[in-house]
C-alpha cells in the first residue's frame, strides 16, 4: 500500500506535518512498516477548506484532520491490510 500525504502549501497550513507524524506512529504501532510506503506529495488538486488531502494507492481522500485521523486510519488503512 502506498500512502501519499499532500505537503503542498495549503495542506501544510492545515496540518500535514502533524498528519505525517500520526501516520508514522500508527504504522509503527501496528507493525506495518513492511506493508506501507509513506510518502509526501505536492498538490493533488483536491484542496478542501478543512484538513489534508491523502492518496492511498489510486484513491484520493480530502479533509483529514488530526481529530479525524484515528477513524480514517482504521477505515481506510487497517481495513485494507
């Protein structure tokens, strides 16, 4: 699984650094280092008023915030592994 987190200027201002850190911690906590490639990307062209844009393989999700991260990780990552 390849997870790309937008680190473009808009997502950066909306907390992409914190989302990257949360992904790193969650991947480590679930021992998924061999299953997931985590990468940054520049603008995916899906800017949203709130939250960060994330691409998982070929699907794009918008609006991920530190507050919604845990549920997002559970639904979109753990359920696919």
